[in-house]
């Protein structure tokens, strides 16, 4: 069943409030631009989907796969993200829980292979401009 934009936003907010243990563990390494200086969002909304983690500068979607993921549905999501110009990196919950350093190295290596989304296109605005005066 397709969700309305409002329902999707509410669901993403609920997912951020109640993350899984692997999401908590990975977020500790991705938040505050800790991994290579790259900014990530968690539970980023891309109607009709929600990405577990998203790096806007590189267009990288990081999905954590546990027991509930269905391969056919994952392929459909990955194709959607690819059509939107994003790259999907799928990692297992088990790897996050047992080898977080390896997971971080894998994510960083993937980020470093991807071009900057805004490089060479100065006419395109940043997708999340700061409110005027913020940070000054």
C-alpha cells in the first residue's frame, strides 16, 4: 500500500526514534561527519522509500539488511535509487554488529569511488540550504 507524503514522513520519524541496534551502532560512526568528513542522514525519505542512511554529497544510500529483507523488494528499491542517480550499498546487520570497523572501511571506500554530486554543476542549488544567517 502506497503511503502519503505525510505518512511517509511520520514513518521515517518513528524509525529515527526507534532504531534497531545495528542502526544505532552504525550511526555512532556516521553521525557528525565522523567517517571521512562525509555528512549522513538517517532514515532519509525518498518517496515511496526510506533509506536507512544517505550521504547527500556522494548520493550514497546505505541499507542495512536483516532477516526481514526480501531480495526481490530490495532489487526494486535499488533500481529506484539507481534511476534517481543514487548508488546503493547493502550491508548486513551481522557485519555491523560483529565487524563495525570493516563496515566503516567498506562505506568509506565506496564514498571515495563516487564523484561529488555538485562538482562541476555550480548552477544547481544545494539540496538543503541553510536558513539565512544560521551558523554566522
